[in-house]
C-alpha cells in the first residue's frame, strides 16, 4: 500500500531518504490535503524508467504486428548469416 505523507514531513530528510530506500513503492506527498509530489529512491526510479522503456517497445512491436510489418524469421536469419559470413 502506498505511503502518503504531508509536505511538512519533508523537513526530516534523513528519515524520508530511509523510507524511500526501504519502500518498494513511491511515497506520495500532499500539500493542503491534496496530492502534490511523488518521491522515490534512485534505484526504484531507474527500475520504473526501464519498465516504461520495455512497455514502449512492446507497444511499438504490437503496432508493427497490426500493420503487418513483420519479417519471416528463417529469411531474416539467412540474410544475417550471409551478411556476416556466419
């Protein structure tokens, strides 16, 4: 379950940093009772960005399939082998 903290709690930076590294979820920060920011550790940020990249590539691949932009696997491998003398 995501953690939600008020913005005034950001004064204790060491505690917030520790929470970010211990949590596997982003920490949501509220201001005047409304969502304002999201904070997370660098490791989690890198993981999220990696997954966004994977999802983008999957979406692109699905679009290529729908458009019929596919190559025959055998023919592609043969072409690569001939090109690189493998």
